[in-house]
């Protein structure tokens, strides 16, 4: 599940858990990008 899908899920449900998961996945994606360039 990508970040856009998570964001849509959050908007559809309004669940804090959905946003937390989205934020967590986004952080992991950013870390992955940093490790690629490092």
C-alpha cells in the first residue's frame, strides 16, 4: 500500500491510526531515499 492510498484511507475514515500508519510509512520512504543517495 503506497502513501497516496494511505492518505485516501485516512481521509475516508478519519481514523488517527490510519494517519499514524501513513506518517510512519512516509518516514520509512524518506529514510529509504536517504540510504540510496548516501
